[in-house]
C-alpha cells in the first residue's frame, strides 16, 4: 500500500492512542476488499479494509456500509469487531477505507474442522448457530438500520440484481444453467416475506472464534450486508451441507455423526428454535437453497470477470471464479430433483 505516512496521520487524528509509525501486512485470501493488519508503534493492532483499485461495479465494495453496520451492532448480542473510523477521502491511500480493532482468535477454513475432537466440532457448530441466530433476532429499526436496505419482496429484488450482474458479463462466459435459473426462480418465490439484518456471506471462515472456547467473537466481511430475508441468509450459510469441498468450501457427503457435526436438518432445527420459528416448508427450504447457489454462482461469475479485467484482489480469483459454472449446474440439478415440473 502506498501513502503509509498519510494513513498514519489519519489514524492519529481519528483513533485515540494510535501512535506512528505503522507497519502493514496484507491478509491473504478472499476476493472482495483488500484487507490489512495495521500495527502501531505501541503494538496495538487494527484491521483496515479498503476498496480495490480500478474500475468497479457501481454497488460493489461498499466499505462505508460495512463500517456502518458493524458500528450499529456494537451494542447488540451480535459479535462484531469494534469499528474505529471510516475515511471517504480517496486521497489518503487511494480509495475509501475503514479501520476496526483486530480480534485475536481462530478462523476455520474447512467446515469439516479437521484436527479438532468430535466434542469440539459439536460445540463450534452450536456456537456458530447461536451467532447467526443472534444477528437475525436484532431489531434493525432499534439498531438505527431502518434505512440500511429495503423491506419486502427480497427475493424478487435480489434475483433481479444477480441476474443483471450475471448478464452484464454473460457474453464473455455464458452458463446455460444460470439462464434456466433466471427463468425459473422468479416464478417460484415462497409467499413468506420477512425482513432482518442480512449479512450475505455467513461462511465459517468469515467468523473469528475464541482462541480456546467454542464461541464466535466477531462476524467478518459485511460487504454484501443489507436488510433481507433471514432464510436467504441462513440458506447460504447452510450451503456447505449441499456442496462438496471441490465445488466451494463444502462438506457434502461426509460422515457428520462420526465427526460430531450436526446434519443439515438438525442444524436448521437448532436455528429455528433460537429465532422462535416454526418448522420450514421443505419445498420453501429447497427454493432458498437453490436461490443461494444461484446467488453464489453470480458472485463467482463476477469474480471471474474481475480476474479477466485485472481488478480482483486475490491471485486465485480466476480459479475461484471458474467455480461459478459447476455451482449453477448443481443448483439446476437440485431444482429438477425437488420440483418435478421445473422447466427444462
């Protein structure tokens, strides 16, 4: 990163106790906003997230929204890092950015949790389930997020959004399964309409767990957050039960009981109990999962385009983006399996 001195000047002015000089180290992995560990002269550690350089999609990489939501959630049961400051002045380091506290803890990249004991895996999944439920139970109006997104008709709006994003780049990389989903999904939206805070990327690797305890200390990467349907958020969170590790950080087909990991039905039941929800119509649940795969495929397709344009923040972007096609095809196979009258 250039302009480290300008960053140090800004942080001294906006963060109490911050002392120059600063040292920066970029975190590896991820496809969204470049993220840095910032250590000041006293050893205090912070995390900086910035927009990528280059031309971007109009609604992408909204670091201002990330900052707003974690700041709004600081006094709720939702585990988040402490927000320190947001800078919209691109002249400081080249793009807008925000700074939050560094949270010490564990990040698990593989949902199968290799290396942990069976009882530890069970506890980790219970702690994760509790953290997700705590988010969807927040009164977003009381938290000052009443205008953070639109309420109602979430699926109609989101299907249209991800359709536009896919179609903007479809000529360079057409995926027939995406075209089928684009036709099928809008006609099969369940009637249940709810609004909560919607994280948008509730993967296990977007959570920091306590160093020794099975509880979440911070939910990370709020780039896609808005107001939305909680079951769309939770279905995306549940995709590891439907996708394999080769497809996208999944664990479909493993022996859950032997590992101490709840199966999909048990994990969904625990969530419903925590949020005070009755059982979910099985057909509706299958829709939510198919939609989530469609959305993920659209996101990955966008990463593939950024890799071609040279604006992706990770060297592995092309490989990650290539997963869009098999995930879209998996979504369409699921539609055909659970909805026999699906258009073919």
